[in-house]
C-alpha cells in the first residue's frame, strides 16, 4: 500500500458532542510538504473533517486533473452554487436550456461529496472522471488537500469568499436542514469559530487562496461582490476564462442568476443532494423542503445582523482580528477585492 498523503488525529469527544452529530471527526494533517505553499507552517496545518472523508482524501489527492478544467473552490455556504451556475453558463455559451434541464450536480460535480454522504451509489469522483471537457468541478477542500496535479497543470480556479459571520449563519441552517443538527445556534457558532465543522478552520482556507490571487490561473472574488456587482463579476469570469459574453447575454444571465430564479430552479437548488442526505439520515422529506432549511435561503449580505447575538458578533470580530492582523488585513478587504482593478491589488503584506 502506498503511504497516504495525510494522517488523522481524532477530535475530542466533547467537540463532537457539541456538534450533535453521530460518527467521528478528525483533524487531517499532511504527511509531507504540500505542492502548494500554505500560510503558516504546513506541518501544523490541519483541516477538520468528519471521519467519513478519510477514504476519499487520497482518491481526491490523486485525481487526474486536466489543464482545461475549471474549479470552483469555496468554504461551504459562500455562494458556491451561485458561482457554479454562473461559470457553467459562461463556459457553455449561455445554454439556458441545458442549464434548466440537467441538474447542476451532474453538470458540475462536488468532488468529495462521497465524504459527506458515503453510502450513496453515485460516486462523485468517478462522475468527475467521466465528464467531458471542459469540466467544471466544485470542491470545499483547502488548497493543500486538493488534487496535487492542480498545482502543476494549473487549471483555472475560481475562489469565492463570504463574510464568515454570514457564512456561519447559513452553515448553521444547512446543518439543521441537511445534517439534522439539533444543538443550539451559539454552540454551532463556537464550533465554527474553533474550527470544528467540516472544511474549517476558516481563515487559513481563505488566506491560502488570497496569497495566490495574482496568479493568472486564480480568480478570487466574493459573495458580497456578486450581490452588488453581479454583471461585473460575470464579465470578470468571462475575461478570466477567455469566453467572451455579449451585453445581452449578461442581461439574460443576471435574470437567470437572480435569487428568486435560483430558488425556484430545481436544477440548481440541490434537490438531489437533499434526497441523498435525507436517505442517509433516515428522516422525513418535508423537513428539508421547508424554509429556512432550503438551500437557496435568504440570499442577503449581513444576515448575521438579525440572526446572531451581539456577543457572538463580537467574538467573530475578535477572532477575525486575531487571525488577520499579522497580515494587516480586514474582513472587508476580501469582500471588495477585484482582480481586474489593479489599484486594489497592493494593499497587503501577503
Ligand atoms: P443564505 O443561507 O445566507 O441565504 P452555497 O451554494 O455555497 O452552499 O451557498 C448557499 C448560500 O448562497 C445561501 O445563503 C443561498 O441563499 C445563497 N444563494 C444561492 N443562490 C443565490 C442567489 N442567486 N442570490 C443570492 N444568494 C444566493
């Protein structure tokens, strides 16, 4: 057996208990220096994942990458689905017919989904392997857990940041609706801050891509920019992928990508994933289709303001400060950054 690229250390039971989930959880470490530079010391870097991910991590790491792939990488709940749909349309000459009739999870597979739900018959790594080029692949893994060939073949990668307070609120609803979390909101928020939920800790995940943002194969943007300048983001993605779009197509895409249209579009509101997670959890259908546990839920910037207590907001701000001050960065820097606005580029140390 070849040596694994990773090793796992179990998370203490109290943390798992707080997350109110069944099954183990671990911190995943690299066994050797990753092919991509990471912020901080790579030997101390870890990613927290449910133990169900362990059988897929080496498969993902050894995954055959193609130069003309396009990858969407995000932390969960940062607008991944929204960006997948946008990018798929840019890559496929605004083929709205196919976009409406073929499920997004088939057009753009979630590579490590079998780690989230291990017992589904549909193997997402196989599905991604079988897809014809140019493929659009989604992953939530941090840079150093992605397929190693990404850093030699350098396919284009789109990274979407979202203010962690809004992402955490969205993640909380996701865990209630999809994973069956029944703990308190405050406990979930602390698990997020302490980096105990899948794919966290958050800031190193963001910073690894932030430091790569000038690379020609990386496009770093934010949920906040998509909300305020969707047309501009569409044009940026078209420029980044060298797939021009007309003014009329941008208008059509803005309509197709609106919150209401995405919410009501069964091809991209994750109906299928809800089904498999429901089956895995052995729970009733209705629970997953009723707001606020819907996938396309509120779609606003600042949802934490009326969903988080002032104390938790303060904790999030302090935690962000502690994690960002060495880099002289503030949360807003990630939200407003624009790759093609040169003035925004030089602000930071990283
Ligand atoms: P909220 O739960 O805050 O509403 P992901 O796809 O990464 O899981 O992100 C899901 C988040 O993106 C949800 O946030 C969802 O509502 C939001 N979202 C999805 N499509 C959207 C759209 N067209 N406009 C605005 N927000 C959207």
